[in-house]
C-alpha cells in the first residue's frame, strides 16, 4: 500500500467538526489518541513541515499508517471520549498515568442493609461510596486497620441475618459490631458506617460533637462500659486528627497539585484538603512525558486523575496555568452534578506556600524513585550478566521463560509458563496449560505436552505473522533467549525431545533448574552448574523458578476446585453440563450457591424454582 497517498486521502476527507482521532501504525495498533474542536485543522497540522514539532511528534508522524476519527457534538464530548479511548487503548505516544488500572479504592457498600468495608480496584455504579484512588495497596490496608479499630464495621462476606450462633474473631477483637449475631441494630450500625465515611472525607467535627453527647448520655445513665467505649473512640479519632494540618478556616475542600519532571516520567503530588484540613497526600507517576510542556503534562494528569477519582473538590490549585482550564472546569462541573469547580493558580500567601511544598515533595519523591529504579536496573543487569557467563551465552538473556507442572496425584494437572524480560516479570505474557493428554502423575509427559503446545502456538504465529489485521500473541510469537524447566536431568531430556521435534535446538538456550541446591543442568554436559550463593544471578533464577511454581499451584488449585464443584453438582438429577457451568460462573463456589436464595438460582436460564430448591437441599 502507498501509505503516503493513503494518509493524504484521509486528510482530504476530514470533517470540520469536533471529535477524536486515532492514529495507527503498520500493525494497526493505536499509537496516539487526540481530540480537536476542528478535526480537519488539528490532524492536518501534524503533517505540515514545521520546525516547531518536537522529536516525539516527528517520531509519531513517521509511524502513522492510518487514521480513524469519531465525530461528536461538542468539545466537552470530545474530552470525555478522548479519556475513555486513552484508558482503553493506552497508546504509546500519549502521556499516561502509570499503573492506573491497578489503583486501589476503599469501598463502603452503602446500598447494602449492613454496609461493609473492603478494598477494590474498580468503581462501579452500584450505590457504594468510594474513596481514592490510592497508589499503595499496603497503605490502604494500613488505613483500613486504623479505621476498623475506630469504626468497627463489617469486612467479611457472611450473609447478615442477625441469627448466627457465633460471631467471627473480629467481634472478639472489637473490630466488628457483630450484626451477624444481632449485637447491633441496623440503624445504629449504619450510623457508625456514616461516621466512617465522614471521617474519610475529613468531616470530623460533627462526629466528635455527637460522640461526646452520646458519651455524656451513657455516663448519666450509669452505662459506664458503653461510655468508656465511646471515650476510646473519641481518643482514637483525636490522635488521627492531631496529625492533620489545619490549612484554612474556610472549611472548603481543595486538591493541591504540583509536579516534578524526570527524563521520561513526571511525578505529580496531590495534597488533599478536606474541610480546611490536610487529610492526606498521594503521588502519581506519568509516563511518556518527554518533549511535552509542563502545562500539557498537568492537563493530562488532571483529566486522567479526575476521570477515576471518587471525589471532586470545589477547588483545584495548580502551580501554573493550563490552556484547557475552561473546558476541564466545565467537565469537572458535570462530575460534581453541576456544582461549581474553581481551577486556580495561587500567586501568594499560604496557598502558594502549599503549592510550593507539594512541588518540593514531588521532587523528593521522584529523586527517591529514580534512585530505586536505577538500583533495580543495575541489579537486573548484573544478574543477567552472571547467568550469561555461567551458561556461556553470547549475550545476556533478554527474555527468559520458565515452565513448571503442578497436580495432586495426577489430578487436575496444570503447567505454567512465566516470562521475564530484562530480569522483570511480564505477567501479561504468563500462560497456563490444562494438561489433557496425560493420565496419572507423570510430570515428564505433562511437561512435554505443555512445551509442545507452546511451540505449536509459535509455529502458528509464524505462519500468520504477515496477515494484515492479524494480532500476534506476544506470549507465543517470540522465542525465549533462555528456556528453564523446573526439575533435573529428566525434565531437561523431556524438554529437549520437544525442542528437537520443532527443529528449534539452535534457536535458544535451555536449562533445567533443580530445586535441591539450585543446580542448573544443560544439554551435553554431565556436571551441573551452580551460581555463587548470594549472587544476583542465583537470586533471579530462584525468583523465576518460584514464580513459575506459584503460578502453576494457583492454576492447579483453581482447576481442582472447579472439578470438585462440578463433581458435587454432577450428583444432582436434572442438572446438565451447561447449567452446572452457569451456576459456577454466577456464584463462584459451592458455598456461594448454598448461600444464594432459591429465587436467585432460578434466575439462571433453564433452572426452575423447584430445581433451585432441590439444588440447595442436595448441597446442604
């Protein structure tokens, strides 16, 4: 195809309307998403010969082979669509929040009669209250531990009837009010949950006033034990509030945003001011920021952060102006249900000092992260060099694959394949193989089946690699530099048999890593190899082997559990394979089916209410 002519044809047909454009490379991958008030003018500007284009834009233009566009009704609609497309496709040339799909939230299931407190990675429109996103799962769980000591609410999955005979351990630890045994009524319980939500929002004054009133009432009524419990709760809240810096008497909610720049990353620090108090701070990393102006990076952060933030404050304070402030403000107003949002750049006073403090925090955070990243890269480089030397490889192994097999007396056998690139696990490329052609506990035959399927997939990918529109599975379409099988000489021989059948013996290095003494066995060498104790190379090999082992065991347990569930469901008359699968997909486990109402079970296609009641009876 004449790509230059193809692009010119597209440019000549672009509409004079607002919308989004999606630029694609020769593999039909979306590499950039943008928005425009006028699609024709904006997209054509990329292809004008101008010295103002930076290096990143020039590289983007060189890679473009196709352009799609979507027309919308307004600039606001274009902004919202752009955010969704960037989140969905994560294009290479866009500035993106790093690891944004994995940010955790604190969730309060407010729509439930007895709401519980959990951690989730996804906000759903389910009536729950969400707080976040946070960048550290560890910090979130620490926060939950503190919260549940102050506000003892549910965190388990048990159905709440109030008639259970025994509570869980958390009740004895005073970290749950025990609604499961009827130790608290629904109204009182929900009041505690509402206090918890207000506490997370920084609205502690009203909570403290009510708790002190309740404590006094219980004391006057000579209910000293209850009064002491409330006193301890008040003291715990005061200890937390003491650490929250009061920055304003206005009681307004604000986010203070500042930034520091690195080579290809930016660190953005956010201070959360709620009811005039600084209740917390988080840092976020953006990637793909090289050659972008500070204002553009800030714009992208604001859009991507608030597209997934659980709360939009009245004020957003920035270190500098951004070009899209007006349309971003309009968008934030819609997310606050029409309430006015102000985007400000403070020039003096305490707010300017807070912006400067956030900037300093961002710089220190980025410096610490870059130091850690460099140390990690140096360790990985050293480890790969040591493995290269031990195995007499011509270059360090860029891609290492490791295989392991897990089963219980031959039942539910699963083989795992884990992939490490440049010494770092790439979990997107992990694959598991349910072993189907092996009877009994035969790890050698299971390894042969797994490797045979892996390289059969490679051959198929090779045959179709030049087909237009055919997306390659990078787990299989590339060969490793080093393939490791978990085991000794027997596993090595089994692996070599497969590799020779596919005529791949000269394509990569292979070794078996025996768990006992961490010895490496390689083809055509009787003596084993062992890297030095404490070396980075040995540590990396152990980590790769342990990861393959963990992934195999996890997959095996899941498969064994499903087989066990299916076998119990097999015993129920009138329940065929399709209905059994539907039950497992809907309720996840036998316990989930047992806890479900007969009406919910009957909601599955093909299951009557009579059969649903029979299922519950059979599983008791």
